[in-house]
C-alpha cells in the first residue's frame, strides 16, 4: 500500500498517518486529506474544498528530509554527545548466514545465504550508532556500515564485521527507515558526499 | 532435458496468463541477436518485469536475481530453471560478476537491471556504477529495453494504480569498447552510463529512434 512509500502525509507531514482502507480509499488520519490516482497516474489530494495534483516523485520529495522525530525516551541510555534521532515500533532482526552452494546451468556456482531471525525488539537510531534492543542489545556504529538498502520492505545493512543484518518492521514503513539510516550515515560522514549506498557506500 | 521440458510448459502457462491478464505489446524483438554474447538491460518497474522479458524474448536469458530470493527451495528450483543466478545487492559480489562473465564466454545473454532495484515512484533511478563497470569490462553488445505500464499494475509498495497497456520496447544493440577494470576511468563510466540511461529512457517513454 502507498503508505509503505509515502510514510508521511505530503500535506501535514504527520508520520505513518496515511492509511489505505479495504475498499481502496486512501486518507490521512491526521489532517483528513484524501488521496486518489488520476487518469495519468498522478496523485490527486483533496483537503476540504481544495484539490491538488502531484506526481509520486513530487510527493516523495515533499516528505523526504526534515527533522528526525527525536523521541523523548528516557529509558535509552545516551552516551556523551549522543542524540536519539528515531525509535522504531516492534521490529525483527535477522542475521545473514551461509546456506550452501547454488549450482546453476553452465557450471554457474554461487554461495547462498539466508537470513535467520535472531531477535525481536526496537531499533534506536542516534547520531553515532544503531542499537537494536531486544532480548539482547545489538549495536552497530554508523562508521561500521558498508551498505544500506531495502529489499521488499526489510532494511538490509552490510557491516564491516563480515556479515549482513536485516531488519523488518511489523507496522512501520521500511522505506522510512532506509531514508532515516541513509540520512544518518550521510550526516555522520559530514562533508564527504555519498554517491551510492549499495552495494557499497561510496563517496563522490 | 526433462527439467527444461517442465520449464517450457511452465513458461507457456505463464505466457498465456500474461496475455489473459494484461494488454502487452512488444516492439523491437528483431534487435535481440539470435546468438552470441550480449547483455540485456532494462528499467525495473515491477515484480512481473522478468516474466515479461523471459516470456517474450526469442532466446534464453541469464538474469542476475537478488540472493534473498533463493531462500525457499521451490523458488530456488524455479530460479534455477529460468537460468538466473544470485547477486548480493547489499555487498560487492565478485562471484556474480564471474558467473556473468562465464555466461558471456559461452555466448549466452545476461540480463541485468542496472538501477539495482525496482522503482518506488515509476520513474527511472540512476544506474549503478558497478553495473556500468561490468558492461565496460565485458565489451559485448548491450541490448537496451524499456518497460512502461507495468508499474501501475503492480507498484513496489503494493495495491494498484490502474490498468494501462504494458509495452516492452527493445532497442538496437549499443556497442561499447572493452575496457579492463583497472583501466576504466570515471569518464568511461560516466559516458557509457549517460548513453544507456538515455537509450532506456527513450524506449520507456516510447519515442526512441533507436528501435
């Protein structure tokens, strides 16, 4: 559903407020804006008596960026100079493991991997690290990330530790978290502008 | 041979299903060389793109597919039969490049989505530098193609935006010089990327002179 992509309302900027009903109606819980697709596949947005049309790219560019939510979570122990930027609702953490060899046509061979569930809990994003707080704590410094991407709606992150991690969110948009983590990594690296976030973070 | 027969039947059924479900038009099929090494590149708009390409191209195509698709045994068998091979999207993957080169070395055609993922908004995203570097290193004809209309049927985020006709347009082969990895310059990468983006965009928008 479109809320997996438009994780903020492009009118009121409220997060995770767009919802698609079973009958296909799309609206924002926060401001009441109603969304539909036009004949040329743009997004038509009605707020009260006002109606406007924008492309999906324009809608996404409207919601991208801005301030991190900065949740007030006193239970999270901050380190010196650390700012809590975002906290997820329930999420699942998976770790990549080797899973045999793929044997294809014409002697094609490749290592196979699978992602095994290792914990469930909440993801915290700060200006220094990612912390997955479940039964155990799993911490990844932003400097340790070598790639950040999304497959289906799960975040895929490779680390300089030699294995990749994946996080799937039960209710939230994975795209939102991909954007959050990428922005955090960019801010961490400061003036070095990132050219690609996958398959490997590279700089201009 | 037995498995190929089964796959042929599966493909035939998928083709009938596609014809029943979608209004699909395919242009420029003659631009696909009948034999010899080549790389087929296309914009990636929806989960069904590979089915369209696999069903309507006149020769077998060895697609790079994301490694996480291979977790289920049933899907893995289907991917094996459809001649895909895995690539890890979240890491540089020299083995997948080696496999792609192996396919080219026996005269096969490799399929790649140079954007590296499906579009979120229906518009094309920048091509990955690694893909361009692979194409330069391979130095074989590049067959550009553009798909339009599929995104609206099945956008990445689910649901449906409409029911337009789907068009797969295949362009004339693009020839790029063969340049070994260590000799490739940023300008080589930028220049080929620009040519390919332009070719695929024109084919997607349906006003290519290159068909």
